[in-house]
């Protein structure tokens, strides 16, 4: 017979854990002294303790461990439990690999730039959203070509919404797409979130569209959009370093728009997909 201390040492667990196993009925001592309450274990019980530890290491809960040990779980159910645990471990491994890639990318950034970037990129699922928008055409996606187009579009958009009796229900959303065979020209969509039926808004030139959900790499830009290029470049570097590729132009979601453009806060949401080897 072993004292609880010796049994714990041989089983490589704590005495406190053995007391817990006793309390929940997972592993009772072979004998308990009625006068002192001391617990004693037999050598044969090491086999059950080893199975408990092995099943716990697989990630099973103590309740599941007890069911397996007491033959309350059939072979098929046990296979199902193990398959589920395998799926959980594979997901955890993939998440850990993604975090490792981010850490390595951040290290490379620090080594190349001499400091840690403040442009923190976050992956997120952007939900579907409905926007009312006006469109125009810019000569390119460069800020110096976008600004003269998008500014007047927004200057027109909000008064027209008011005349149509429509109230924005969320932030402004600017988006872009290539002009087919446009030699680098870009269609500029200046929009704002609304709760309204999809379709043209009569006599305004505004169209309400439903933008689909997508997976995006996002970063927050602070300041005028004329100075967005460094933030956009930091986002592009992150996308490349973390095994993604761009799937289109970034949306620009206006979070704060004070009169002083240096105080603007804008989230860039760039659609991405996993890069293939």
C-alpha cells in the first residue's frame, strides 16, 4: 500500500489532484483510515491513474475520462470523441501557425525599419452592408487623383439624401473598382450606410446597393486621406508577409470625420484570400 504522498509521486500528480479524483469518483483510494482519514492506494491502481493522465493529455474532460474508464462510452463514440479532438487540435495548430507568421512578420518589420510599426493589422469578417452612393471616375488610385473626385461626391451626397428624406444609419464607406479597359482609371464610389431599399433613389443620382460580406485585412489610418499611402503600404506588406494576397481595392470606412482632416480616423478594409504556392 502507498500513502497518498508516495502514490502521487509515483503517478507524477499532486496529492491535491488525487483528493479531487476521489471527491468526483474518478479514483477512490484502496483504503481510508477511519480514525485519521489518511488515504492509501494499491499498486494496481497506478494503471487506472496512468489511463486518467493519458486521456487528460488527449484533451478529454474529467467527466469524459470517467465515462471512458467505466466503459460507459462505446468504441464508435470514443472514435467520434477522438476525431473531434483531432479537429480541435488541427484548428489550434493552424491558429498557432498564423500567429507565428504574424510574429515573424513583425520581427522582420522591426529589423528592417528599426522600430515596431504602429499600424496594427487585424483580420476580420466584414459583414454585408447597405449603402447609398454616388459614383465618379478618377484617373488612378493615387491620392492626388482620388481626392478631387471623392470630395465633391460626398459634398453632393449628404444634401441629396436629406432632400430624399433619407438618414444615414452608419459610417461613410468609399470603395473602388477598375474601369474596364480604362487605362488605369478607377470608378470611385462615395457611399454612406443606410437602411433603405436597394435601387435608384428617384431624381438624385443616388443608388442604394447591398455590399456583400468578405474577409478583410484591416488597419486604422489616422489623419488626412491625402497621407494614406504609408498606411496602405504597411497593410500591403503585412498581407504579403502573412501568406495572403489582395483580392481587390481596400474599402475606406470613415470612423471619425472632424473639420480638421488631420483628425480623421479611417479603417482600410482590404479583401484578401490565402496565397497559393
